C-alpha cells in the first residue's frame, strides 16, 4: 500500500505542478502548449547547475542544499524560457498554438545541442556520488522499528523536492483564489476588456502568468529528471508536459480538481508500471499479476480512462473564456 | 572559395533587384501607374511567401549566432575551433551539396546524389504528415495526433505487406493493398479524435495526446517478442534486445524507383516522393476547387456560420480528421514500403518524430498543400545539413533542429510580417501625416466605428459560446 | 465663470483611416446631467473612452476643476473620481457580483489577501442608499441584464466616483426599468454627482438631462439647454437633416399561413428549466409579425429553434403546412427559409472568406454554382457582382474583398442581399438594424416592407420598441421564454408593451 501511494506520488506530483503551471498561464489568457518544452529545458538547467557546482568540488556533502539550488535553477531557467512564449503571444500577438509548438520543438533541440557539446554523449547526469533521496535514518527513525503508514510514505526513501513542490502547489492555489493578485490574474483570462476598464494592466498580468507557468513547468521538469529519470537530462520528459496539459483540461483549470485528476492518472500509471509488485492487502499475493492480463492493457489504462472520463465530463468543461486571444489595449 | 563566390553572386542579384524595385516603384507611384512588380507584391499569396521566407532567413540567422556562440567551447577533450565554425556556417546553407573535402582540407561542393536523394526520401513522409496537420488545420483542428496515426499506418502497412504471400499475389498489388490498408488504419484511428470532437466537443489536442500514446502501446504490443500476435514478423538476425521487423523487401515488396536512383545514385530515393507530390496536388484541388473543400474551410473558419448555412459540421469535422489520419498513415506507408527501411518499436517512452515534424512543415507553409511540398523538402534539407555538420565539424546535428524550431517560432509572426508588408503597421510612425491621410478617407468609411464596435461585440458572444479551446 | 468639474477641450482622436473625434469640446458642470447625443458611429463612445483613459487623444486637453489633468489609463480616471458604465458591460461572467465590484479596487491585508467583509458592508450600504438591489453572491452569468447594470453602477459608487459616465444605458431595459434608471440618475445628480449620459434616444434626453451636446460623424455640432429645445431640433442636429422616423406602409393583407409554431420548448443551456416555453404562433403571407421583448427573454433561442440551429425539446413546426420539426437546416433553407441572423459575425458571415464566397454560403451546392463537386468560379463571381450592384454593397475590391475588412453596415447589406435574393417564402430577421446609422436603418426598413408587399411572410425580432411599433402588423411580446401577449400596433402603446415585457402583466392563454 505504502509502495503504491509513494509510486503514485512520483507520477502525480510533477503532473500536478505542471498542470498548475498551465493553469496560471491559461487563467491569465495565454494558451501554454509549451509545457513539455519548458519542462525539458528546466530539467536540463537544474541538472546542469548541480553538475557544475559539484564538479567544482562544492556541495558534495550538502546534497539537500544542492537539491534546492537545482530546483531554483530549474525554475529560473523555465521562467526565462517561457518568456519566449510571452513575447510572441503578448507583444507580437502571434498565434499562441504555433508559438507553443515552436518552443516544444526548440527545447529538445537546444538541450541536445548543448548536452552533446558539454558531455560529448547524449545525456547529462547529476554525479552518481550524490544521493538526494532521504531514508528513515535521516529522519531519526531507528533501524528495525516498524514503520507506520505515514512514516512509510513520507519518511523513507523520499525526495524532499516532491514535498517542496507539494507545498508550493498549495500556496499558489491559495494565492490564485484568495488574493488580489489571483483575482486580477483570473479576470484577465476571462474578460480582459473588463480588467482593462478597471485599470488592470492585462499584458503585465499575462506576462506574470506565463512566467509563473514557466517556473512551475521548469520545476516539474526537474522533478521528473530527478525521480523518474534517475538524475539524468536527455532532452525528453516522456510526454509528461502534454499529459499535464491533459490533466489541466481534465481538471477543469481548477487546482483542486487538477489534484484529483492527477491522482487518477498517477494511480493508473503506477498500476501500469508496477502491477506485478503491487500487493494490495499485504497477504503476499500479487493479485493483479495473477489475473493474467497482458501488461499492455495496464499500460493503456491511464490514457483510456482519461479519454472515457473526458467523454462524460466534456459538457461541464469551462476553459478561461479569453484564452488564446491577444489583448489589444486600443480595442473596445 | 566556391562558397564565397556563390554568396557574392547572390548578394549582387538581390541588391540589384532591390534597387530596380525601389526605383521603378518610386517612379510608378509618382506617375500614378502600377508596375508588374507592384501588382505581384499586392497579392496575398506573395506576401505569405515573403513572410515565410523572412521566417526562414531569421531562423537561419539566429542558428548561425548559436554556432558562433559556441566557438572555443570544449567538447570531449577537443575544443570547437574557428575552422569548425566556418565549415558549419557553410554547411548549414549548402550541406546538401557538400561532397567532402579537398586535399587542403577545405569543403568542396557539387552534386551530391546521396545527400539530395536522401533528402527527398526523408521529405516524402514529411510532406504527408505536413498535409495531415495542414488539412486538419483548415478545418480548425490542431492535429498533434499525427504520430499515433503514423504508427497505426506503419503497423498496417508492414503487417499487410509481409503476410500476404508474394508468390501468390504479385508484389506490386501487395504494395497497393498495403498502402491502402495503411490509409484506412490511419483514417479510422484519427476519426476517434474527430468523433470525440464533433459529438462530445472534447478538445482535440487532449484526445490526440491520449490516442498517440495508446497507438504507441498498441503497436508495441503487436510486435512484442514473446506475446505479440505478429512477433513472427521480427527479423531473428537482429540485435537481441531491439528486434527489427523485417524490411518489406523480405517479401519482395518495394516501392518502384522510376529511374530516380540513377539521378541520385547511392541514395534511398524512390517513386514515393512522386506519390507524395501527387497527393499534395490532389489535396490542393480538393481544398480550393471543390464544394467539399468549401465545406471543410467553412467549418474551420466559422463553425457557427457553417451550421447556419446548413453544412453538417459534425460530419466534416470527423471527415477532416479521417483524411488527416489517412494522410499521416500514407506517409508511414511510403516510408516503410520502400523496402529498405527497418522498423522497431520496443518502447512506449517516446513517439515518432516524423509525426510531430508535420506540424512545423504545415505551419511554415501556412497549411497550403503546394507550399507543404517545399517546406517539407526544406526541412529535410536542413536535416541533411545537420548530418553533414555532425560528420564534418565538431558541432552536432541538433543545430538543424534548432534552426527549424526557430523558423516555426518566427513563422508564428507571419501575421505581423504580413501587416508590415501591406503597410497596416508602420515601423516608423509619422503622426501628422497620418491625421491628414485620415481626413481624406474618413467619409468613405463612415460607419467604421460601428464596425469596430460590432466586432468586439460579436467576439464577446463568440467567447461565451466556446467551450474549451486549446 | 461657470463651475465646470470636467472640461474636455479640443479633443481629436484618430484611428487608422478615420478621425473619430475631430476637435471636440465638452464641458460638464458639477451636479448636472449632461447628455451626449449622436448616431451610432458619431464618436460618442470614443470621446468617453478618451475621458476614461482607454484611448489617448492625438490633440486636446482635459481639465478637472479648472486644472489640466493627464489621464493615461482607467486608474488615472478612477483616481480623479471618474467612473463609467460601458455600453457592453465589463463584467467577468464567472465571478460573483461582489468580486466584480471590487475588481481593480480591492482592499487587502498585508499579505495581499482580500478583505471581502469590509467590501461587502460598503456595497450593502451603497445599494441601500441608492436603492440598487443586487445579489452579491450570485454569479454575473446567472443574473438579469437589469441587475448587471446595477452592478456596473455600484462599481462606480464603490470607487466613490463623482463623475459618472453612462454609455447607452437604456438600450437593454424595459420602458419601466428605464424610468427607474432615470430616477436613480436624478437622485445621484441631486446628491452631488455629475453625470454624462450618452444616448441616441431623444425622449430620454428631454426627460432627464439639463444640457445636451450633439456630435455628428466625429464633429462637434453644439450644446443646448434641454429645456429650450424640442425633440425635432435635437434630431435634426443629430442627423444633419430632417428625419421622418415613421415608416410609410400600406395596411397589411395577410394571406395563407406560411409558418406555424405549435407549443415549442427549448432547454436552457445555462440554467435549469426551459428558455423557450410552450410557444405557439403563426406568420402569414403578406404580414410582418414582430416578437418584442427585453434581451435575454428567449427570443434568440426561439429563432434558433425555428431555424434548426438548436434542437427543440418539444412541439412542432410547420412550413406551408408541412411538418419540418425534424428537418435539417439545409432542408429548411432550400424549402423557403431566409434568415438574417442576430449576430452577423458569428452566424451570418465567414469573415475570412471573400465577399463572393459569402454570397453563396448556403447555395454553393446548387447546380448553378457547381459541376460534379467542382465549384464554378465564374458563375459565383457573376452572381456576387449582380447582388453587389443591386443592393449597393460597398467594399474595397468588390467580389474578392475579404469580408472582415468591410464596414458593419455593408456586411449587413451583404447578408440582406443574400437572404432576400434567395428563393424564399419566409424571412426571419433578427435585429436587422442593430448598430447601424439612420440612413442604413431607413433602407433596411423599406426593404422589409417591400418583402411583405411582395407576399412574403416576415418574422421580425427586435429589441427597439420604436422599430417594433413602426414596422409590424402584429406584435407578440415575449417574457421569460413565453409569449405573454399579442397586440395590434395601431391600438397599443409603448407603455402597455413595456408592462408585458417586464412581466408585470400577461394575457390569459398567451397567443392564439
């Protein structure tokens, strides 16, 4: 059970944070199709910074500090990269779908170009000597003690980065709904002319929305590189950015439902990748594996379930009304 | 040296032409008549081409800057030298014509049949995936599901071409059956997306993403080493872990060459490129000359007006996705039925890039089917240039991917370019003159203001009605 | 010297290709209601947008209390105490009323969290003071247009504005609601607010304003004291010539029934229940039947139901005696429907197509325009040229003009040309004159009467009571999805219609 939840969280958290990234951008009125690209770029920058610092001989003993530096670098990298989208969508009023697609093409190309120049091979890794994972001992839990469920999930074999991301997710969700900034940002995605008429600088809010989106997607990319890819950046995040986009639509641009959608998807994904090892009630029988269903059925499951749920919920889907429309101050 | 010489000639031609253009236009304007050049320039299509070319040039320019930025950086022990830079700068433009180095170590150019032939061979599936994205776009759908459709087409083409015994049925007939079954497989697969969009109003981007992955897993399962129903099609002589499906030549099925291999000796080229070009022309005719195309475009430009006019938009959305899927799958069929390409699919972690590359191809050509032939060839040419850069310099082939991404980025500004070209946006505004011009025209457009008001008005209505659009 | 609170002196505002405001001067006294009169497109809204900081003028200055001020954006305007109720409400539909009122003028704690309680108290106090009833927790998309307007007024009051601009505020209201609004405006003026009131309705100006400035085609015509002038004088100032608002027409001679609607209902997409509820009526050859009502009472949906754009949930529709309830839009089009849609940009035209392609929008599949699926470009061109000529549609490049670049009036003319030239028995015209200037309105009214005289059946949906009264032969009033009364324009009054439109009265049994 604990294993199942932990594995689900590994998929769920990056998905959630990147879907929230999309939400911030789209709630401000800019379609962010570039999540995948920004993730790739963020993952690369995060890994690169950790590598540079530890190659310089610093921080070998402070893995957790390095982790924070990596996170910050990934976020800043993602934020800067997303500015390319902001410029094209906001200043140049270009088609946002095309702009986003361009970034999705640019990120892997750029990252691979740089990785090969830097390492001469196709990947860049965090040094193998660094272990960012925390074990029970790090939390002061004595060896041999029986772990309860909470300790199993949160205090053994965990990456702190996931908990940082979760914290950030909660904080940003609260900001989106209960602050002046959040109210204004959402108004720009729904009715920019209304926002403009009460003196809100729509384009500025959209810049902020896209940049927050970029930092979060960068973070999501780094989480992916750290956990799922074992500390490597390869110019690929396995379509996670697109999946996050799906989770965002699926979650109706709302942080709470996004978390739910991400959980459903993460759980399915977790079953697909580890159904042989899942012991549901702890009796030593691997029920799913014994069913004799092809592993491919499990693999298809998360995608198929998303499709089916979408088919039933699409009628209630409410995208921000003004997303994708450039705002022109001069227009009434 | 040839390279510099070529460049000089080009510069002289462009410079001379610009001087001619400016002088004649000035004279014509002063005397109130139009030159052929002005008439030519006034055409919308010409402006589209000019803005696409501008995007290409800007992309190449920024790509060159990238190359320059990395001079002197170390790469696995050796640093990138100024010579690498000079070579790479040449190759990014003329890579397809590079024929090696001369005895002094400098690059020489000429007819490189292998490179150019391979370029056309690579362009073949790109034209079709580009058409796939382009046709869907005309109907207002963003088809990022081409990778999945491409995979379904691949599977269908391979299974059909390898299982029908060639001693019973002539290989040429098998080729046609395989080609058609690929198209049907792709069309059926893509119509899932179309049906979801038309009847349930599910955003096509998200269904495309989901069906892509489902297609990838399905195809993987078909050719699974142990459990796949078609694992007997795997070539046993291959690598233990990455088993390839037999080349279709194994069953004698190969695309005919039509003598193209004589023109491009040593390359993979075959008649597939001609088929692709014919399909592009066919699509051009369908979209621009027929009632069917008119209906498709109506649904894409304004689905409400299409509905008002009695056009069954649900039908056309589904049909346009099906056509898009068929086109992407046809691209796969042309690629794999060539007889000399291998297919392996043992992972579900990524999707075939050719499918995604249809997007830049279509966007660069503004989704015009004829334009797509050229943009696909250009993208393939960039690829070849990238390979030459990797082979001949210390840089790597990804520079060409960077350039093509940049071109897409800049082509997003096509609208702005077009407005600048037609003088709607002035780069340097002269205030006073504007006012006096305005006085002259104002009584011609008395209800300009009404129009403006109405436009935003209806925009508001439009947006309240729209569900999720991506 | 007079005590002016706001002066706009010699304002010139230029849009590419047109001068929207040409050297205009308006002076607003403290505590007065100052009307700004002009036709659609005269530049009133532009001028007010300049005052509100949404446009920057090319020339001219703005003074407040005699001092020159600079207004660069709505924030500056708000800081100067200037507020505006826009013609198209600037409300975020998915937000609550309270959120809409505080948006842009939020009070927060140190961390930036909203202090909604204080805001709520203030709004409640204001709504009592000025008798503006709203439900603060309802979402804007769920409340009536009248209440939305009250929200807009509360937005200004919440910001303590002392100069209030009303841009065409009465367009969406019933006669009774209009009276109420004018009363509120008078109260506000009494309590010291200064009001700029934009309108093209002359009787409202007479009823409420102290002074009136007139604009025509971007130019300033003059300012008069309202009490010293007549409605006729004002209308001549506005249009530049004597205007006869009465449409000349013969009495109607209705013949056989063309359209019969029996008990049709449509489900609402937003709310629970029906948006059109059990509606029955008929339209005969040679008569103009008009459906009147306030915006949002189901008229739009009724037309969608009849034309097939939306599926009806119950009831039957007959065309020339044939049941067409389940016929496709195409079948209805080819069997006698012509439809001038309410929203010409959404339904009427494909803006990115050329004019000629729009002219054959429903007809390109007819043998006249196609051959084995291939469009006959020459036939399309000839037909389009003919319509352009006949209906005087003006555009830059004739048949090949992209429709988006045409003016609103000419776009409307193109639709009218297409629909009237098409073979039809029934013309459904929904707000055919919305947003057009007087000249265009006159032409369109004449065309509609001509249709009737040629023996077509005409179903007209209009929000403008003047239009309803002057054009129709029979009036049906719609309220909350139901037909609540049927009237003869010769024997009824605007006031009476208003009572039915507001739901205050209804005839038993509705229509026949």
